């Protein structure tokens, strides 16, 4: 029971912090007027929180003891930068509704990589639960299936989803085969992304506006940085405990959290479509949970 509560808390924390980070990212891209500057500011704030975490845990010196695994950690940072960059470019130039839906395709990409690259069998229930949850998410997000609303710049969201899916598998590989610590991955990943966003902000000529943007949105930047640090803490530890495609499925619960926050704290109303979508997402999650428990019971019976 205690283990289930801990696992549920880790998954819930990941969903909550990722929901907050996406909301703040959208706001900061609009406020900064630059996808590069917005990304850099959020990562700079995250760097402060991550540094404090390592100092408190007395793990900061471990950063300089990574040996050959440093190369895969730097690779994770580069892919992480692409994921953030493509998403921010989508926020700046694409259709937000279509883009939000496209970002969710990373769960399908994770399923396909699991099947074709890792040769792991996904059952009919896995695929059914995935598509049911995706359909429910589109209802919760109030996505209209209108081809005229799509822009070519929405492809940035698809590239971001691909980067996120690819990075999840690289992170899990670094943990399983290189013994990489989640906190080391977090810090180096964030530092690499921070450096690259700073460079692109300088090249694009946006770096000189850092002062006014910080003075206008200090608390939003701090909140976004804290949420990013929270994502690192929960997401990487969940990748240690679960398959990549399972973690991606859990993240499909994010729109439900966002919708409930809007109703409870922002005075938004719960539409019938949103309520139906939430029910469908939970139905899909229930199918997957039932399938997982049935498989665990079968394995226990064989062991006995």
C-alpha cells in the first residue's frame, strides 16, 4: 500500500509540475516576444533551484565525477534544447489549439519505438487505452478538427513531440546502462539548454531585452523555473520505475489537471464537452490500469 501511494505521488507530482510549466511557457513566450529569450529565462530560474537542491543534498561535487557518461548527458541536453526550442517556436508562430494536440502525439511515438526498436509487445488493450485517452484529451482541450486552422508552423509542435519521445528513451538508456543519477542528468541537461538558449538569444538579437522582461515577469519566471526543476525530479525518477510509453500515458492526464485548476481557482466553467472528455480519459486510464493489474496477477500466479 505504501509503495502504491509513493508511486502515485511521484506520478501526480510529474503531472502537476508539467502542467504548470506548459502554462508558464506559453505566457513567457508571449511576454518576452522571443521563444529563445523565454526558454533561456525559464532555464536560468531552474538552474538556481537545481543548484540549491544539489548543495542541500551535498551532491554538487558529483557533477565533476561523471567520467565517460558525460557525453550521453550532454546529448540529453542537446535533445532537450531541441524539444523546448521547437515547442516555443510553435507557441510563437503556430496555432495553439492544433499545436497542443500535436504535442500529445509523443505518446504514439513512444509506443511505436517500444514495439519496433525495443521489440516489446503491446497488447490490444495498450493501444485501445492509448487512443481512448488521446480522444478524451482532444475533447478536454476543446480541439476543433478543422484543416483550415492548421499552419505549416504547427509542424514545430510535432518536432517537439518527437524530441521529447526520443529524449525519454535516451534518458532511460543513460540510467540503465550508464548508472546516471537523475539529479546529475537534470543539472547537466538544464545547463546545456540554458547555454544554447542564451546563444540563440544573442544571435537573434533578443538578449538585450532581458532586463525589461525580467522586471515585468519576475514571479512568472521563478514559478516556471521551479516547475521545470520539479519536472526533472519527478519525470526522471518515473522513467527509472516505468516503461517510457507508460510514463507518456500518465502525462495525458495533464489536461484534466489544467481544466480542474481553471474551474477551482480561475473562475472558469466546466463545459459538457470538457466533462465528457475527462470521463473518456479516465476510462482509457482505467482500461490500462485493469490490464496492468491483470498482467501482474498472472505473473504472480505463474511464480507461485
